C-alpha cells in the first residue's frame, strides 16, 4: 500500500497544533487564577513517517489499520512538577468536552520493566477539515520533570544502541530510574513548602512589574 504521507499526516499535525494551544491555555488559566499550576510545560509532535513504519512493522500493524491501531501518531506531553499534579491534570482532561478519552495507561503506579514512568491517555479528537470532520487518535503523556528527564535520556540511548543497551548502561539507567523516583518522592514531601515559596516569588515578580509600569 502506497501512502501519501503529507496528506495522511496533515490532520494529525492540525490536531497537535490545536491541542498544544488548548493545553497551554489551561496553564495560563491556572496562573491567572493565582492557584498552584499543575502544568509546567507542554510539548507536541507528529510521529515521522519512518518511525510510523518501523513501529507498524514491530507491532504487526497493517498500513490500512494505522489510523485505528496506532494511537500515538499525534503525541502531546504535559510536564508537571509533582507526582500529585499528574492526577489533577488527568481529572481535568476527563472533564473536557472537546475530546473523548478512549484509553488510559498508568505507568506511574505500574512502571514499565524498562523503568519508564508516565501516565498515558489516549483520546479521540475531532479535527475540522474542508470536507468535514475527521476523528483521529492522539496520545497525551503526563509525567513529572524527573520522569521526563529519565525517559528522554533512555529514549536517546536506546536509539543510539538500537534497543540493545550494553549491560553497564542498562544498570546505570535502572539506578537513574530509582534516583528519579526518589527525587519525585522527596519533592512531594516538601511540596507545600515549595508551592508557598513559588507563590511568594511570582507575587513579588508581579508587584515589581506593576511598580516599573511593565504590566
Ligand atoms: P516517540 O519517539 O517517543 O514518539 P502499549 O505498550 O501499546 O500497551 P504504550 O506504552 O502507550 O502502550 O505504547 P508504546 O507504543 O509502548 O509507547 C508509546 C510511547 O510511550 C512511546 O513512543 C514513548 O514515547 C513512550 N514510552 C513507552 N515506553 C517507554 C520506555 O520504556 N521508555 C521511554 N523512554 N519511552 C517509552 P515511541 O513509539 O517510543 O516514540
């Protein structure tokens, strides 16, 4: 089967752009509300054609079934400061009316064998095209900054070694996963202190801006 990649990926690209704006908008609303902001930053990407083909091969997904079986062609990532923020973000996503959640995977409570931790939500998102509406699948990954740091490093090492990591690196990654977990635990313990400090800091920044007429 011959795929016209530009045409195939266009709705996914549109969905990623729209969802980035929407998810970043949530962050802005929290900030304006002067409450704790559970979202640190948001990224998004469309899986490149070569990665789609490699994954389809690995997972035995027929090209005709890509749209229904590959859930992460459109991918969004929401980074949080604290593990507790992840559930707040998931709850907030569940209340939204502009997409439907069709699957959830909790790799925070149940980490993967690799040490990977993250919360995955698969959504069905309607994009408006010139010839009508098209519902596409997108995956939103919600994770802490520590989980993201580990996953990003592990992903690039696996890419470099083509999923055949030398024993020593594999062991170091395991220890790093544990260290990232401990970091999240420690930060959770002093969460209230940190939030109060951040609140004071943004309040004083806001006042200075006002005083210097930058507001
Ligand atoms: P890229 O380059 O990140 O876009 P499933 O296993 O199908 O039941 P899951 O885990 O949601 O469910 O699907 P999958 O296909 O295993 O993983 C989807 C994405 O989750 C991956 O995308 C990664 O982004 C992330 N991920 C899953 N497992 C790991 C892991 O062990 N390490 C890291 N670093 N990331 C992981 P891709 O396809 O890797 O592409």
